[in-house]
């Protein structure tokens, strides 16, 4: 779970720095909370730090479900603190709505929601209340992508023409909780991880996606549930450029590193071509261990999220996964500190102005500056469930026909 691998360590780090107060973590049932609380990795990095668990794993049966308990936890929070939303994709919308109703800023894992109308609704609810929502498209905080964006936008690469991206998750993911929710009726592998590279192409180039087709192969999880576990997506952009994205739970468990991922963008400028090539899995590090409980040969990625010894107590989170969540949390804190002391009306107006600046800057993904992702996801879901047929996006923010098909 991403709460263990990325989110909680960053929040703990900010707590250790004195920037975050009490932390509560809520789950559907107590079992994952017990595992989180007893994680060796987290204990080693943050000795003496704990969270309040809802439901409390010391008191209730580990598999008893508490689907509405998070609302009680939200009710107990003073307004304009921050909630990190990291539930399965199809639950984001309902949870976001409850959180906004209780006046909390939000850090939400991607995808924000699964439909464009929901994204517009969430955007409006947040703006009305002057609340900040940062969507954790953390690849944006990988310096290679910030560098590519800067140089692309300076015109150095020319115009994006053709691109290929892939993100293949490891085979053993089939055994995980994915099998309970990443199933045909809820999601697919393009929606689940392909969205990162769609977001990156938009982030780097500033182009809008205009058409999507996703071919998916249905495969069975160990528990018998079915999912689109192999997908091949094609996204056409407003300048005619075309991105192909392949995703699957396919990376061999025996192979080095955690997954296979990368991006190759071909561009054209005047009478020359330009290329951006990122190897996002193999980052130039090779380890061969004399003793290891896992792989003897490995190619660890030092850039995404690591806990390293930088002196002091415990370990320190580093990497773009950390920087992304940290930046979102610090932004919410900045909004609060810069508007503290103003009257309610003036504070709301000031928060809204700050939100507009953050939207326009376009570095942190927000509902206002990244809801092309919801258009792509919605079109992708239509396409993948219809054998990969093309779905055209009808741009324009007024309600109406969002998508066109020629089927
Ligand atoms: N690279 C990335 O950006 C990335 C990576 C992994 C996951 N994610 C996103 O994070 C989200 C969670 O993924 P995961 O892999 O951690 O899944 P997971 O299944 O491991 O965790 C989901 C958690 O949500 C909890 N939950 C479900 N219903 C709930 C409810 N009603 N109230 C409270 N808690 C509830 C579950 O108990 C579970 O602990 C998904 O949206 C996924 O797309 C993003």
C-alpha cells in the first residue's frame, strides 16, 4: 500500500520536523493498520513515532469492516487541517466530497476521480471553500521531468510528434489487494498506472489530449476476479502528436528492480528533430549482494523513495515521491499561515487567490490544472470496455457532450 511505501513516512518526517501534529490513519478494517504500525522499515526510520488507528487493531476483529468510520474521524478534526486520501480509485470521489464538506485541505493520490464531471464538481467545492487539493502525480517531482518541461517550454525540443511509454508492474502484484478492486468493472492497467505518463506528456508539453483508445486483455487474478491486466493505450494530442502507453502486471518477479518503466518522446523543430528519453526503472545503479533475503542481483531505483541515514535519529525520506507529497503538504500549510489573522471573508478571498496562482503555475497537479487526466481516464474506460475503439474528447468546460464515438 502506498500509505506504507510513501505517504506515512513523509508525513512522519514532517511531524519530526515539527510541522505536523497528531496523525490518524483510517482503513476499512484493522488488519492493514496493524501491519502499518508494526512495519520494521517505518519503525527503523521513525522510532518513537506512532499514529492513531481507526479502527483500533488492539480492540476490534482484524477483518471486521468499518466503511463509514472515516467520517467520524473527519468530524473530530478541526477545520482546515489536511487529509491524505489513499483509498481505492473508485472510492476517491465519495471520500473527497466528505472531506471538503468538513473544510479540510487534501493530498489525494492519483487518479483524483474517475470522471470529468466529478473532477469539475470537486474543483468547484474546493474553490468555494478556499481549500487546496494537490493530486500526487509524483513523477512531476522527478527532476528529469522538471528539466524536460523547462526546455520543452523554451522551445528547445520542437513539437512533440510520437512517443512511447511503458510501466509494467511486477507479477506478484496479482497476489495483492489489487485483485479485490482493480477489476474490469472498476479500473484497468492504463487507468491505474498509464495515467502517470499521460500526465507527464501534458506536464512537459502543455498539450491537451483529444482522443483515446485502449485495448485491454482480460486476465484472471489468483482469487478468480478478472481485470484488464494488460493494456495498450493510444492518446492523440491537440497538435496531432501520438503517445502509445503500455501497462501490465507483467514484470518478472525474478528480474532486477521493482518494475519496467520509461518514456521516449520524438519531437520536431524546424529542420531538426528532438528527443527526450528517460529510463525510469534502471537508474544506473547495480547491486550484487553476497547475502540477501530477496534478489541477489538488483538494480535499485534511488530516485523514487528511499529512507536514508543522513545522521540524526532514524532515517530520512528522499526522492521525488517524498518531495511531491512534502510539497503538497507544505503548500497547504503556506496557504494557512499566509492567511492567518485575516477576517473570515478576507481570508477566503486570499486563499482563493493563492489557489489560482498554484493552478496557473501548474507544478502541483490540481483539479483545475489536471482534469484532462479525468477526461482521458473516462474515455479510456469507455474504450477498453468496447474492445479498444477510439473515443474523442470534446473540449469545453460547459456541460454537454464530453465524448464522441463513431461506433
Ligand atoms: N504510483 C502511484 O501514484 C500510486 C501507487 C500506488 C497506489 N496509488 C493509488 O493509491 C490508492 C490506494 O492504492 P493502494 O495500492 O495503496 O491500495 P490498497 O488496497 O493497498 O490500500 C487501500 C486502502 O484503502 C482502505 N479503504 C478502503 N475502503 C475504505 C473506507 N471505506 N474507509 C477507509 N479506508 C478504506 C483499505 O483498508 C486499504 O488500506 C489508489 O487510488 C491507487 O491508484 C498510487
